[in-house]
C-alpha cells in the first residue's frame, strides 16, 4: 500500500482507471436491474449524500496533507535557525574548540540541504553522514563544557542540543503522512459514488460523460498525494533557509 500511495502519478492512473470502470459497471447494472422512476428521487438523495461525503473526505485529506506540508516547512526554518544560532554561540568556546565546531557545522548544513533535495537511493547515505556528524559535534562540545562548566559555556551546549533535536523533529515530520486506511476509505467511497452515478445516469456505457467525475477525483487524489509525499511529488519543501545559511557561513 505504501508503495502505491507515495507515487502521485501512479495514484492518478489507478484512481482514474478504477473509477471509470466503476461508472461503467454501474451502467451495466442499470441494464440488469433498471432504476424505477418512482425511486429516482430517493436515489438522487442517496447519490447527493454519498457525493457530499466523498467531497468532505477529499477536503479533509487535503487539509491533513497541507498541514503536514506546512509542518515540514516550519521545521526546516527552525533547523536553520538552530544551526545558525549555534554557529554564533561557538564564540563562547575556546578558540580551538570554536573553530572545530564551526567547521563541523558547515559540513552539517550541507548534509541537511542534501536531505531535502536527494532522492530515495541517496537518503540512507545522507542519514548515515548526518548521524556521524552529530556524534562529532557533540564530542566537540563536551570537552570545553567539562573543563569550564559555566553558564556561558552552557549556552553553547544548549544550542548544540537544539541543533540535534531539530533534526529529529524534521525527520518525524517527514514520516508523518496520511494513513493508508484513510486512503482506502476514500477510494472505496469514490468507487461507490461512481457506481451510483453510472447506475442512475441515462447515458450509454461508452459515453465520455462518465469520465468527468473519475478524472476530477483522480486529479484531487493526485494533488493530495503530491502534497503529502515529500520526495516523490512535484510539490516539495525547498531548503531555502538552510541554503541561505550555508551561503552566509561560507
């Protein structure tokens, strides 16, 4: 399921094909058991209620995806601010330790930029490099903190802690996506809606009018998945703050 819902173009193709097929099956069902004209008004109420439910699910899913997208943007900004603050606070350390911390922070920023721009095959290596640099950063801050346990040096330690924590918050935001069960529920309701439309329409099975709702619903699903998928879609969080920080550090 995760392999499918993390590919927006695949979502569009599968959704459009399955929904169009559902509408076509609805027209065949009408031939087998025609809709009584006396029940058409009640059928219209059921169809309207089902379409309303589908619209609410699509709107709710898009809201969830948009909130997660905004969260990823906010954490990128927070991560850049934490690294920039720690780069300045390195002045509170002895000169040798400060130079080492600054050099490691420059390398760390480059890895964080790659995290936002890389594709899946490169992510494992980037995460490994990030973990290694985090260990070196913490090791670089511990000796001066142990030798001079003053409130001033504690500011540098606190800033380094914020740098490490911000990466964890960012990773958690990238893992937080719309559950597969929500996608399944929306797909089932969309299929039922198209079956009802095909069953209640007066169009022939091959008419192109039956393609309209499947097309629009498939486009909506693709947009939601694009916003909700950090790496595979066209809509991505650009590391603007981290890129600007890296340029200023250089």
